[in-house]
C-alpha cells in the first residue's frame, strides 16, 4: 500500500484511523488476517465501503431524503476492481467525506434523530462511532493482541457500542447455528472486573443482549479487551486470558451464539 495522510479533522473524529492505517500499510495486501477468509486488502475494501455507505445514509438524512442501506456486495464491489494505490486513495477520500458529513450531522440534526440502518434505527452519532469500532476490530484482525489493540478494545465506549448499537444483529448469525426448538433457551454472562456483566439470551422467539449488574456465576470471565473480542466472534491468541467454570456444553453454546459477522 502507498502512503497517505488525512486531515486533522479525521484524526479528531476517528482517532483510531492512524493505528488502522499503519496496520494496513505495514503489511502486504494479500497477507492473511484473523477475519476468516479475508486478506488485508479485503479488510481495506470493507472499511472503504463502510465509510462510503455511512456517508451516503447520513448525508441523505441531513438532506431530508432518507435512503435504504445497501448490502456489502453492492457497496464493496467497485473497490474490488481497483488497484492497491487507487484503493488506498479511495479509503482516505471516503474517510474525509464521512468526517465532513458527521460534523454536519452533529450540527444540523438533533442527537436523537432516528435514522434507518440495516433493519434497525440508529442516531447521527452512530456512524462515526461505528467506523471507529470497525477500525479497532479489523486492526486486531491484522495485528492480533498487540498493545494498541488491547488498549483500544478495552475502552468502555467499544463495549457500549457493541452491546447497545450492534448487539442484536451480532446474535442473529449465531442463532442460526443453534437448534433451539420451540422452547429452547440459552443464557450466558460475559464478565470483566469492575464493570457490569453482558447478559445474552437466545430463544426461538428472539434474542436479547444487555448490561446488567454482576450476579451469580459468569459463563466467561476475562479482561475487557477479550470480552469485546468474544462479542465479535474473535478469540485472543492467549486462551488463558479468559476463564470459565460453566462446562463444555455451556461454553460451546455461548461461543456459537457469539459467532460475529
């Protein structure tokens, strides 16, 4: 990948940009990642398409003409035909555009404005924050458990965003891998020291994910960074960073439910 720089506004609104960019630039585009089936180039294509779609949907809301969210194939397709230098330049440009529209959205839209996004409703602040989360998660996919990844994954906003803004969609894929039956029910608790538990419940009627006070035995206890990875179907390189006394069956069910997407 070729070098590139972004404006101070990008660094202010997307503080994880530089770490993500360094991870991309420090690897061959065809290098593998921890995201199943994806190379570094695939990760960059994904986040370039994300930045474009976040901008497109938020800008349409600002203009008073909402648009539906496009699927990954449609938004990412054009970038797959680009060369590496062109793709990198497109990523920079799309991030600049996202920041510009995010700043405009904060100024022109009430903070609680409902905006349709992939079958649910979000608010204007979602788009920049979700871009940040994508950069944190997919940087880890490239670097693994280095100090920057661990620090970023440990931030409370990362957990809050994963639970409250992305939590329900995160459980959908995992539920398809479980044979719940009409009366089946799976419940699990993810615990990190000094914080509320993350409680997930899956039934044939639907799924819930929430933060609740610590109570009883946790299914998995870990540091905050590992807990964030588990929510997205990832695993730390060092498995001793998480602990459980729930037993193999409960662990398998919970890990199936938390398969990520």
